């Protein structure tokens, strides 16, 4: 078990298609983690329709001040941004929800800039203490082979469900206790 110090913070990164930090389970997870004494930042990111890497990655560094004491919780495009961020910078850990590694054949994903270069899986792993992953076999947008491949490459702590869909977006998921519980198991609060 690791000890959470006053320096650790969690930054939540929402997905694309106009999603904000007030959607789905973000508010309840933020509230639950803050109740444990953890500082949580859940800001709306700019360019939330396309979620372009050229905008999000600098925003994560310069505005959200993500550093080696930060745990990133990323949903969908936010998970992709978390992985690309960890290719360049050290972070404390990450929670990847509905992650993928290809553009899924979607024009908007191709235009995001996250898939223009090969993934550096070794650096993503090396630049953090741990990685938690959540996936669901009934996700309407991400075939389960995508998060399974990410898990294989990152050796993440992997949680696969059959009834969570896209963890929001395809339905209004208001809570995500599994996420909070997984973080609590890895850090002593």
C-alpha cells in the first residue's frame, strides 16, 4: 500500500463529443474522492468536441499542472490523452476508462492527432507507478479487443464488465463506485 500525501492530486479528463466534467459519473466520483481528503480537479477542457492532442496535452501540462504527483482519471478520449501524456511526462498513476489505441475508423478520431504516431507502451508504463483500466464488452463504440490490447501492452490492473457500455455517453451513468474502490485499494488514505 502507498500513502497518499498532501501533494497527491487527481485530475479528471472527460471525453470528446461535447462532454464536460459535469457529465455522467464525474461529479459523484469527484465528491467521493474529495470526501477521502484527496484534492480533485475536474475542469472542462477546451476543444471538447474533437479533443485534439495539440490542444489538450499542453492544457494538461500548463493549465492543469499535471505532474509526478498526479493521478489522471481519463474517460474515452480522456484515457487516450492520459496515455499520450504519460509518454512524455511522469505521473503518479492513471485510471483509463473505455480506452482504445486506434482511431476506430472514425474521422473525428483520425483528426484528433492522438493516432499520428506509434504508441510507446514501455514509456507509458515506466512513467507511472500503476495503471487501472475499466472496459465493457457491450461498449457500443469501442470493440473489447481495443482495451484488451491496451491492457496487454501496459500490464494494467484490468476490470472488464459486460453491462457498463461506454461508462456514460450511451446512457447516463451517475455513479462509478468501482473506480473509487480501485483507487482506494492502491493507495492508503
